[in-house]
């Protein structure tokens, strides 16, 4: 999907002397709903002059008490517990889908059919069939559409992109990336929706791996061959209130990749790495140099040029 949000396209031609308003309908009020809302509210002064002014029209969630409080806290005009209300609302031009993975396809397809532009959280879908249906719907409707792969917009990643596209890194030989966390290592961590394939579609692969797969495609190009292994380490989890639930997703995966341009790569994601809170590191080796990005050193990009002499320190 598009790697740029086309706010001006969404609203048509900008009115003379002022930015158009874009009505936002948000599905999901928890972490991603809060994060996306925060970003929308900052656009008018962080991107100046703004291409558009987001207007927080409505927010949707299943828990009425919680979504009512979220609407009040975030500043939405109203709330609803039925996502179809967002689709029917003519004051909403952009449908932001921050719901759980099993709520990505149906609402997004309905939004496209209603002529609304769509920002959908990752992973886009639970499987390839759902993703293909979603893509077909937005292309048929001719709406602006995007997956929220936010890391490709980090300034350091954009610099890496520019260095690669300009040819300064030369021929790309290697891409390697890891995304490691520790949050479900405890065997007593309860069974949650992210551990159920019917809801989430996948585990570490979709939750973490989708980010580094996106960065591989964004920076290096499309894969030609892939070989992978996935593993579930703890297969039963306690259910709050009693009993256990079967974990039907991967806890970790590793993959080797050959890209269409001849580069080779490795990808690894796991939620079983003690001490790793949000450890994402990518390294790209080219014929003229190397780039390294560490998400936990957010504003830095390490650059090594093959023919450059090391600097002396004093």
C-alpha cells in the first residue's frame, strides 16, 4: 500500500488560504487509538503549513464505558460501540482502523466501499486471502489507503532510504534485522487474544516481524526466495478465572531471504528474549559501506564508508 498519506488528495484541492478539514473515525481506543489520536492532534502545528486539519469526529470500541471515557479524554465529538456507525457517518472521510487483527478486513472493506480513505494498523490482515480482498476493495474504490508501518517514517530510516536510493551505499549485499521483546516469557502470563490464531492470525511474525519485513521491502526491495522456521515455546497459557488456553501462534521466527536485486538477508523476531524491551536493529551492507539502525537509539544512524579512514579521538 501507499507509503505516504495523501491528505491533500483526500480532501481534493486545498481551499485558497486554508487547509481542508478531514473528519476522523477511529476504531479502537486503547494503545493504538491513543497513539494515532495524538498524532492527528499534532499535525496542524508539527507539519506547517498543514496539508489538512484532522477533526476528531467519532471513536468506536466494544466496551461502552471505556470508549465513552476515551472519547472524553482524547477529544472526539462522540463515541459508538458499533463500527458500522463510523461507516455511515458522512462527516468521516478517513477511517482509522486500530482494532484487533480480526477486525481489520471487514470494517476496512466496508469503509472503502463507502468511499472513505483508510489507515489500517499492522499486520494488515490475518492471512494473504484477507489482505488481497482488502487491497482489491481500496483499489476498486479509488480511495487513499495505507498500512501503519510507522518505522519507515523515522528520520534515520528516511536518511538510510535516501543513501541507498542515491547509490552512495553501492550494490547491496546484505540486509539483516532482528526485533526482540520479552513480554510473554513468564509461563503464567495469561492467555490473551494475541495468542489465538483465529483472532491475531500469527504471533511474533505479525506482531513484530511485519515491521522488519516492511523495512526490508522499503529499503532493499522485494523478496524472491524465502525460507523460514517458526516456533511456539509455551503451548498452554492460564485463562483468567480458571483453565488453560492453547497457544496457536508462533512465539518466534527466523527467516533467510534472497531479494530480487541479488542481496541476501536474515529476519528474526521473538517475544522470548530476556532483557529485550523493544530491541529492533537493522544492518545493511553494501559495496561502498554499511548502515546500522537501532530503534532504542532512535535519532541515530550509524554510517560506515569502506574507503573512509577512521577518525582519531583525543
